């Protein structure tokens, strides 16, 4: 058997009862966190929401699944397209560390869209989601880091993850699941241009992934033949999308380790590689009682992934500012915190922040991969105008598996996000329903609470 078949058999045979409690609990936290990003995005990224929702409304479609917050119903793939995009508009959603992919946006949107259509219960939704992380996370570890040179893994891996979700909720056997995985891999795309410049394609990637992954599963369900073994094929996904893929990661410890446990939630609404620089800046500025005007330069030594992204010194929109390490660090140095309201256009162009961004520099340190494995660590030095030098840094961003958010912290983040759009009563009902999801009989018991 090949790796694709091994993964397909594992996914098709795994039941909810086989999943450890900590894995299920982690999945619930990701679901709640993902829903919070979407609900906040509906209000805080209103223009972006309409950029994708309005064309979908124009297309129509059978009223199978619900667009969150708005309440509009359309076909299952199209609802997942809108919801997946909506989640990622504020760039506050989760990141699977081994793949550097925002999987929750495509996985949760597709799980609820397909779950609503087929009448799935909460246990089925949780199982499908966990299996999607398992497959996509393993593929991501196999193709990283060279995959990230050209591709945005949120788009590429999200497509495969979504096909797993849809296939699992449609009760695929191993043969159909292998074809769905391979067909989704064949259609996976998403360039990393968006990381450098912060255009709308970044938000669209998980939406398009959800749409394509569901369609891949749907055509296989109707009897269409898809490729098999495409992950390991000589010109297949892993070899086409990576310079030297580590194929062992596809099946190593399959069934005894869980990729969902390697997922990181975000404490800041910014690109993940900015989080340790942000944390280090806030801590060191407070410890040394420094003000913005005291600082002459801030220099970071970081894990090699970071300098390849996030070094935009001229952000001109909320999204591009969230993707700019110089802006995020400057804002943290000025204010001592990072929150959603710091990414308004008037704040981005604040003269003192524009000037300070030029003082922020980053240096890649390949040794960090061995020194700080599995994280985006940052060591830093602040040089003041009177010639003093202070050192500090941060290894694990808040939300990392080694520095996790508690359930209460996840709930508090959800409340802050949800209250931008929904009232407190509805917000608390969503929290309650997500954390009792294994006892929910039908997906729409949760979905109906997501409508404004």
C-alpha cells in the first residue's frame, strides 16, 4: 500500500470513540476560535465579506447550508466558500505549526456546511475535523519548509483537508477517500504572494479550498474516478510541491499521535511569525520602562521562516499591516499591547509609527531550528538613543502547544470577537453549544445560533 491509501484507510475506519479526550477538547477550542474570527469578520471586515458573499448570492444555489452571521442559505460548497473566506479576513485564526497552514478556516467551514446538508451529529463533525487535521498536517510536514517558498499552505493543504472532512461526513470507504484526497491534491493551489503584500487572495485561499475540497468529494461520491496514490506518486503532490519531501511524515506514528494537538491559536490578530517579536517587545519595553521615543533601533534574530514573510515596511491596509512585523512591533512598542483596533487605516499611517518601522530589523538564524525546534522563536536587542543596550526575546507565542491558552482564555477571546456582531446572550449560547458538541444531534443546532 502507498501512503495515500494508508491515510485513507485510517480516516475511513477511525470513529469518535477511538479519539482521546484531549484531542476532542482541543478540536472544540479550535472550532470556537474559528467561529469567533468569522463572527467578528462579518462586522470588522464588512467590505471583504460582501466581496465574496454578493457574488455567491448572485449565483444562487440550493439552500443547503448557511452563511454564518448573515443567515443566507446557498449550496453546501458555496456556503463553505463564503464562511471559509470570512474566517480569514481578520487573520486571527489558528495555525497548524508543522505546516504553517491556517486549517481551521477551511476545515470548520466545510465541516459545518457539509454537516448541515447531511444532518450530521456533533460527534461526526468532530471526528471529520480531527481527521482533516491529521491528513493535512502530515502532508504539510512532508513538504515544508521548501513548499513555503512559492505556495501558501492555507490554500494548498486546506483543499486536501476539506476533501477529508467532506468524505468522512459522507461515510466514504477507503477507496473513495483515497480518490477524494488525491483529486483535491490535484486541484490544490494558492501562491504566497499574498503573504508579502496582504491582498484579498489570502482571505480567499481557505474559502476556495473549502469549495474545491467539497466538490472533489462530491464528484467522487457520484461515481467519478479520481487519481489514487497522488501524494507519493513520482510526479505527484509531495514531489511537485517540495524540493526534497520527507515522505516518512505521511504515515509515521499514524494512529498514536494527533496533528490537531500541534495547532496554535493566536493571541494577536497578526501573522504568527510576528507574535514572538511582539511578546518580546512588550515585555522588554515594560521591564526597562522604555518609551517609543527612547528607542534608536530594535533588532531581532529569528527562526528562518520569519524573514521570508512579514517584512513589509509600507503596509497600506489593515490586512497588510497585520502581515507586517515592522508595523506590529512598532505598534507594540508604542502602546504596550496589540488589539484589533490598532489596524485601522488612520493608525497605520500615524507618523511616529511610520518613522519607527524603519528602526525594526530582522536577521534569520538557521541555528534556531535546532535551538528552538517547533516554534518561531525571537531573540532581540533594543538600542536606546543614549547608547544603552537591552536584550530579551520570546520562544513560544501564547497559544502554542508549549504555551497553550486555557479553555477560559479561548472563551474570553471568543467573547471579545463575537461581541462585535452578536449580543452577550447569543455569544454565551454558542460557547455552550460548542463545548457540548459531542451531544448535539444535528449540526444546525449550532448553526442556527450563528445567525445574527
